[in-house]
């Protein structure tokens, strides 16, 4: 009996190999609970910031920057004015955030395609350079993750608005990449004066923005035979047209 009692006592004193030290369970802190709620909101409905951006993008595209007030945006997005002030500061800040979110991938893709042109050929063809500039604007822009038709129309609309703030936002988004393309076009056309290249780049922007705006005018004139919304076909016709314009004799 004593031996059995001793064995029992030894087994009780010996640490278990399967059990670790007991740790008292703690309730999650308020910070942890907040993170959990945030994770749920990210996986579920759009956040307040995302909702404001989505509504502002659509309304700016339909009515222009000057045609939309903050109250209209907050009503549509079902938020209060304080939410816009908190996330963006002002209407200008809202538009700048929208462009920073949507325009960066387009500018980056343009530069990637331009680098690819020069990797394949020290002196790439003019058509390849024009394609690298136009394709991201017309193809990436229409994809939902890059804003879809709303952002395409917004860019086209803002490009024609004579508002200083709007011009600054467009410049911040696209000037760096656009200057690199002007340099590349000038390199492809060494006989062309720099000023002529810059003027013709301006005319290319006009053709690009009007195509992006897709006003429906050309569809009405051609009974639908010409559709700028068909991006592949639009590029097929636009690039040779623009290349011929760039190559035409300089103005005397």
C-alpha cells in the first residue's frame, strides 16, 4: 500500500509532457476589438472613405468639378460633411485623392511600356511609342479596378475645365510620364523641331480625351458604325492617323 501511495504521489508531482504551463485567458483589449471590427468592415461593405471616393468619382464625371457640391456628395454617399473633412480636408483634396488612387497605375503602365519599347529597340518606331502612351489610358481606364467608364469620363471632362486646381491635379498625376513621351517622340523624329513635337502632342491629347469622353456624336453621324467605346478598334485607327500627323512636314 505504501508503494502504491508513493507512486501516486510521484505521478502527481511529475510535470505532464502533454500539458504546458497554464495561462490565464485575457479579454481582448479595446484596440484589438477595434482592429477586428475594421477587418470585418474591409471584408464586407466599402469603408466610408471608399464610399465617398466612389460617389464623388461618378458625380464629378457626370457634372464636372464645379457642378458638384460637397453636400450632394455626402447625401449620395450617406455620410456627413465631417467625414469628408476628416478623410480629405476639402473638395480639392477629395479630387486629388481620387486621382492619386486611379491615375498612378495608368502612368506607371505607360512608363513600363515605354521602357519595353527601348529594351526591344534603341530607336523604337513612332507607332510603338504612341501605342505605349494611348493604350493604358483607353484600356486600363475602362477596367473596374481602375475606375471604369466613370474615371475615363472624369479625366476627359476635367481636361477641358479651366480651373487652376484641376490643372494642378492633372499635372501632378501625369506630367512626369507625359514629358518622357515627348522626349521619346522627339528622339523618333530627329528632323522635327521640338516645338512642333509639343504642338502635335497637344493635338494627340485632344484626340485621346475626345475618344475617352465618348459623347455619342460620331455614333449618331455613322449610324453606330464608328464606336469609340470599342477600344481595340479605336486604337487601330487612331495610331496611324496620329503617326501621320507627327510625321507631316513642319509648319513653315
